[in-house]
C-alpha cells in the first residue's frame, strides 16, 4: 500500500493539481500535512485548494484513492481564530499578517466546520504525520496542539525526539526534502519556490 504525504500548499492550486494527477486511480492513500491556505500566489487560490482538498477527503473513491487525511496546520488555526473573533480583532489582524487574504475571509466561513474537524496527527504503522513536529520526550497523548502546529526548536534540533515513530512534517521551509534520524521535512515553500513536495512512504495495508 502506497501512502503519499503532501507538504504545505499555501493556496498553490495549480501545483496541487499537478501533484495529485499522477495519483488518480492508483488506490494510494494521501495525507496532507496542513497549511492548505494563506500566502497564495494565485487568484482565489485558497478557496480552490480548500474546495478541492475537502472533496478529496470526503470522496476519495471518486478519484481512485483509498483514503485521504487532512491535518490541521497553524494557518488553519489562525483562520479559525480569525473567524471566531471577527474582522478588526487582534486574531483577524494576526491572520492577515501571516498571509491571510481579506478577500477570502467571507468565503472561508463555509469551511469552518470542516477545518475545525481536522486532526492534529495521523499515525500509519511506524510513521507519525503532523504539521510542525512534536515536543521531544513528551508522550503523544500529552502533546500541546500549539506545539503540533507551530514548533520548530527544540524539535528540529533534537538528536532523538523520544517517540517510536518516524515523524513526517512540514511547517519549516527547506530547499529540498530533508531526511533526518527520526524525522522527514517536506515543506519546500511552494508559495514562493514553485515546488510543492511530497514523499512516498511504503506502509503495510
């Protein structure tokens, strides 16, 4: 069974379609690592990405996929906080400061419930998928959601994060997919590099 993890999309709808196309009708499992939105270089990119990924997640068989999992990133959380607080709030300004598109804000409300249901982690065999990473030497059930969506240090610098998984994550931009002991980073900054990275992981069915 082939599992494909896809890194931070940030509204790059064209790159997303190019990445998904080779997977159609392969019965692959797809895991999105979060940060679907914000900083989009395309007109209406955030809406197009959310609409498409939501459809993939809810109807994988229509695309010849076995399963689609969508994780929550820090940009999804920023949007939820902005929608909760309303325009003019500190949370709204923080979302805009981090790349939120004011023209997308009103459209985003229709995705609120779906985004709110997105999990922070997903485990497949010995692989842990998460947006940003984990706090080293903290049991998975005790992890802080803020760490799961925002952490960089000390996770990135840990020689051993202390959990019995290979952690596949995004959030921190790298030039190329980086494979380290215990973790793999696949965020290659699609919104400015033009490169949306993914990784194929062979896991038991």
